[in-house]
C-alpha cells in the first residue's frame, strides 16, 4: 500500500464497513478487541512505573516515559503492519477491515439510540440504566432531561474522539497515526485523571491526547454545524455557539462538538453535573437554549450525528477525487 490516495481509499472503505457492520458483539466475545490489548499494555506500565512511594516529579517523568514507550511501540507496529499488508494480496481490504475496528460510528449510534429507546419504552429508570453504560455520572441524580442531555453530550464528544479523530490521523499518517491516536486516547481514559494516583503519572498522556484532538474536535464542530439543518437547526447558530461557548468547557476540545450540538438542537448542554466521586458546577453551553431535553432530542442529535458522519466521508471522498 502506498500513497496518500490509497490511504484515503482504504479509510473510505473502513468507514463504510464500520457503518454497516460495527463491532459484532459475538465476535469480540471470542477474540480480544485491539483496544483491550492497548489497555492491558497501559495497565502493565502503570503497575510497573507508577510508584506511589515516589515524589510527584519522579512520577511525572515516569508518565512521560510511559507515553514515549506507547507512542514508539504504536509507531513501530503501525509501520510493520503497513509493510506486511503491502505484500499481501488484497491487503488494502484487510487494512480497511482492521481500521474499521478502531472507528466507532455504528457502536456509538447503537449505544446512544439505546438510551433514547429506553426512555421512550421503559421510562426514567430504564433511561438511567442505559445512560450509565456510556457516561460516568451518578444515574440516580438524573431526571429525564439529565439523562437526555448526558446521552446527547456523549454523542457529540465521542463523534470527535471515536470517529473524526481516528479517521483524521489515519488519513494523515496511515496506520502509525491511527495506532498512536487510539493508544494515547485509551491511555488518557485510563490514567489521564486528576486523582491521587494519576494526576502526575497521567499528565503526559492527558496533554498529548489534548494535542491530538485539537484539530479533530474543531472539525467535528464544523461537521455538526453543517448537519444542523437536518433537524431544522441553523448552521450559523451552531457555529456561533461553538465559537462562543467551547472555551467555557473544562475540556479544551470536547466543548467544540458539544456546543455546536447544543446550538444545532437549540438546547442547553453541560452545566452542573454529579459524578459518584464529585459534583462539577460547570456553565451551560448555549445557556439560553431549552433545558428540558427529552428522548426526541436524543433522536434529533442522532440525525445530526449520522449526517455529520456522511459529511466526513464525503470530505475524504472529495480529497480522493481531487488527488
């Protein structure tokens, strides 16, 4: 496999495969998912290098060393995989199949749709149970609006983390780019927390994840804004809310797709939230928007999400045509 055009063509096939097939549960119950293997590597380094009896500066250096190891290993594996697939008949199709495993279009849709359906068919308790599968908030503290907002925020944030970012880095750097991104994003989710154990050790992983998501998060906001008319929203409104409110989000990146989604739907997102270990008193995104979100709003968010995924694929297809 060689050339940027080929990489983009493989990406388009991977996006199509993931949209149609997703992550078949029956398969991954029998075979370890690549992200599980990444998690095992991160856990092993955490156990070996994150010594609680060491001072904070030493633990931060250990975290930097961990990131260097993870990035170096991902780079070598990515280059090796590209070379290997280049010698295999039909290697481009195998590459697309493998890449589709690391993109989460279908699985994210299914998880968010499950919250919508649970609220509609089973009421608040069913909605709380469904949303607890995709967010870390205390489900008992959520009313119908809280469950709905949590699902919509997860949809918007993970559009960036789970779809746009892996596609972007695969398009830009091929397999090394995709594996580096997924490894660091997984590391951030595991050790990038401000806890006693990981505040120092996970610092490098969290900062690098912020850097890798810098462009994809903003691209996600653009895609959401252009998809907003599918639910009667305004491109200009979604874009202006993202430009104004993204900066008030505690994440330097998640605020972009979330605020664009809030503007596109005409609802308020984020705001005060309760987690099992803490309560956060964040400002609302699109604070003047409607706050009584419901299952129908989750469905509207999913329509924006689907069109955003289509627009992303169209963007890469246009690049192929132009090359």
